């Protein structure tokens, strides 16, 4: 028996949380899954709608080969089985914003089968989350209810846009794990270029499935494969934030435990999450697969391709985040945490590597994750909008390494470049502003002699408490406007003070 990764305490005993996610990732493609209409975000209502999207009589779907390639690429990135034969089905359901009255999806025969990914939690713990499947399907349009008190409007721009639905196994056991998994999926598809991951634009969202069971029942499920041990699950639809995913799982787990401990039962239902209250609310009773009356789409032949095409796509895959993280640790000597932070975003990783060309990976990581990320967060900017280029920051770090400037002066130069007061080569800024570090030991020694002579009480104190030497260091740096070489200052002070 394995130990539960996390237990929630109820008034009647301990409970385990079981989480599965269905992540809907919009395929990065210029056109839709079955028509040539644009899939670009941000157009006016119904500007990107073809006759196929509008389900006009006689219009037939034609598969977008590039979307298929993107699905294969994603499956490879998830370490999953690629099925060279798959099929599209009709999922029959009332969609007010999908004119044909059914969704073209994949059911029993998806393009991508089982896989698994490694997910790192806070604190460095690693878990493995299984992938059940990835299938292609078309998105629905958007119903708009706030333009009129009596009418709803429909925007079909999104109707027919290609989606990848990535279905996990019920391997996550807490809100932290669910959120970390969602974040990892987002990182992978962004690295692959198969989805932009822009949740605020609706191009990535998750249906969050939560159930609770008594401690020990999860092991019984793993041994038997019988879902009865996991309890009845609820599904919260269209969660478009990693933070909201965490909140949904936390809230739903506690809500279900409270109901069960009070003698109630959990209804199998579809929920919506209200970010304002942090609570879920009922949307509709949850359907089972048979409710959708799936059957093979008669307008589309089965999707077949050979393994050679899969291998061609595999050969074009970029270095993925897990491999990049380990390389950063090996090549640059970074801590697991710093390597994870930098590898989690493709643009940040590329920026860091450009900075690190100066030869000191650890120093580069400290400046990128500390000073740069801090300044960007404060200014509400992304790495792509950084006022300081990677080349500039790399040159600034070289000036620290060769002792042209101190770390303190470097921070001042960084601030000047970030706020736009200065631009160009950091070396030119240092020269222009007279910020070069003073390494002349004679000049430093004269300042130290003057400070010691003027402060006899502090001299006596530092001999009793050597740690107070920092006061002298501060005075020297102040007198020399931060330009004195810190190492030289410390060495001369120790000698002069007899420490």
C-alpha cells in the first residue's frame, strides 16, 4: 500500500482528494480545423466565419493537415503513443453557438493515446501524471448575454477553431498537484509552439474533475481499476487560470467532504466557478458518453498517416523544459530551483542563455531571476518587453566580473538602463558617468586612515566585536561614492584594525 500524498481531515475521519484535468488547448494555426477561415483572435463579431463554420447546406469539412501535425507534435512532447489511424465522430448535443448542432470530435479512436509527464511541486517533489489521451475537436462559438436584456447574441469566430483536448488520468491528489500539472502542460505546448497558452484570450482552459474518497480507497482503485472507490466526481468547466484551478480543487474537495459527512450524496454534475466568491455553482447535470450519441462522422474518412511522418515531426522537436532544466544545472551549475524557474518559459530561458554567454552562469541567473524579473514584475512587463536586452545585461555582468564596477554600481547602471535614463553599451554608460571602480589601494588606504582617525570609539568597539567592521565598510563606500573595490576595502580594513 502506498502512502496517501495528502489527506484532508474531516469530522468523521481522513479523506483523499482525487483530481483529473481535461485541458483544452487551442491549436496554433492560421486557419480552422475543417475550413479555411482565419483562426486569429481579436476580430470583430462573425468576421471569421466561412460557409462551413455556419453549417450551410451542402458544406463539407476538410481536415487541416497542419492541425494534425500540431497534435502529433504535442503528443510526442507528452511522451505519448501516436495512433497512425484515428477517426472523427459526431458528438450530438445542443450547442446554441455551434450551428451544425453537433461537435466534430474524436471518441474511441483518438490521434494520441497514453503518455505521462513529470511534474515538479513546490519544494522539489516530483510526481508522475499519466495522460489518458489527446484528441482533436472543433471549438464552439461564443454566446453573448450582456448586450440586451431580452436577447442573446452569437459570435461564431471561434466556431470550428481547432482544439486539442488533453485528458489526464486521475493521478493528482491535491490542489497543488492539479495547478502544477496545468502549469506544466502550458509550458510544454508553448515550448512546442502548438498552443500560445494565452488563458485570458480563451486559448487554453481546463475542465477540473474532483472527487473525494476515504483514506486508503485510492490504493484500492489503483489495484482494481474500479472507479467506485473514488466516489462521485464533479466537473468544473472552462477554468482559465492556474490560480483558479487551485481554488476550484480546494473548494470542491471541502464541499464534497462536508456533504458526505452530513449524510448527503454527491451529484454527478457540471459546475461553473465564480472567481468573485471562490465557489462553484451548478450548471447542469453531468452527461455520460452515451448521452452524446457518438457515431463516426460520415463526411470525414478515418485519419491515416505513416510512422515515417511521425518521425519527421519528432526530429523537429525543440529541447523541452525538463531537458533544458537539467542542462542548465549541468552546464551552468544552477540550483534545481533557479533552473526550473528559467526553463519554465521558453523566452526567459533564451534570454538567460544570451546573458550567460559572458561566462558566469550563476551570476547571470542571479541577475535574471532577481533584479530583472523583479523590475519587470514591478513594471508589469513581460520578458519580451524588457527595456534591457539580454546582450546589455550580459555586458553589464562582464563589467562586474572584470571588476570594472562593483555590484552596487552595477545595480545603479541597471536602474538607469531600465527606466530609460541611459541606453546602449553599459561600458559606455560607466565611462560617461565616471563610475569605474577604484582599485588603487593607495587611494582606498588614505580614506580608511582618515575614517579610523576620526572614529576612535568605533575602533575600540570593532576590536571587541569584529562583526561591527561592516560599519567601517559602509563609511568607506559612502566616502568613495560606492566606487571602491569591496574586496580591497575589506582586506585593508582588517589589516588596519588588527582583525
